[in-house]
C-alpha cells in the first residue's frame, strides 16, 4: 500500500514538512487539532516540486499567465482560477505549471490573473 503524503498549515504561520499517516501513528509528527491538512496530489510541477492541495500554481499559455488553486472536489483533483475557470486534466496541466506558493502563506497571489 502506498503511503499518501500530507502537510499541515497551523492556521497562523507554519507549514509542516510532508509526512505520512504512518509518521503520525509512530508519533514522528504532531500537530494541533484545528490545523488545515493538505494532501499530496501525486503530481509535480515543471521544476519537480511536489504539488499539494491548496498550492497556487501558475501556467503560461501563450496568451496570458493564469494562477489557480489546486483542490480536491467531487472526487477529483482540479485547478480553479479566480475568474472561475476550472481545469480537470491535471496531468497535462500541472506538467506545464509551476508552484508559486499556497493559499495560506500567499493569498495575495490570487488577487487576479495577470
């Protein structure tokens, strides 16, 4: 069985390093009950950075640069931009995108598509 990775935002100012449920069982990682838990998507960006739920990604599509949030909705991973566009073919989309931050530490990056 594959160990699914997670990371935690403490809802104040700390983002944890990735961990697995086995790490939690072995008490190798601990966190508060009211923190935000984000799952690893299984994808990496164009630079090889792991992409997690809540990450902000940017993709240049020849016409303009789009910024979107990675989410897990209705049983599938997707990216949604502020303008409401949604992208479901994540393997293709994310292989051409770059992680530029996350919604917790960099909310200002979502203020609008460039």
